[in-house]
C-alpha cells in the first residue's frame, strides 16, 4: 500500500530561517514515522482520498537551539497526525 502525503503550505511566522527549516524537518520526520506505524496506512486508506485537512492554528514558543526546533516540529507532527487519524495519537 502506498500513502502519499503532500504538505502544500506550512506557515511558520516569526521564526528564524534555520529554526523554520528544523521545525519543518522535525514535522516531516514525525509524520513519516506515524504513517509507517502498523495499521496506519490501512486506516488512512479506509478514509479515502482527503484533498485537504485543515490543521488549524498552533502557538509555538521560540526554541533555544536547532535540536529544540526539531523537537517542536516533531510535536507539531504528532498534533497533525492526530488530526489526520481522527484524534488517535501514536
């Protein structure tokens, strides 16, 4: 089974460029990890094509370093994953 996830727009306001890249990288890695979990692909397939899932707004505090920015991205990935999976967090 193949799952394709496309993030068309990710708005990260008021972050330094390096921090924004680290957050985006953390987000991508966490979503990839979540989608690779056993049973998740089948759950997503059962929902059919979803052209758009609104992620809403989140307030993030400024990270102190790139590692913290990446962790912020992973946290964001878990929240987005929960939205995609109907509230189920893994």
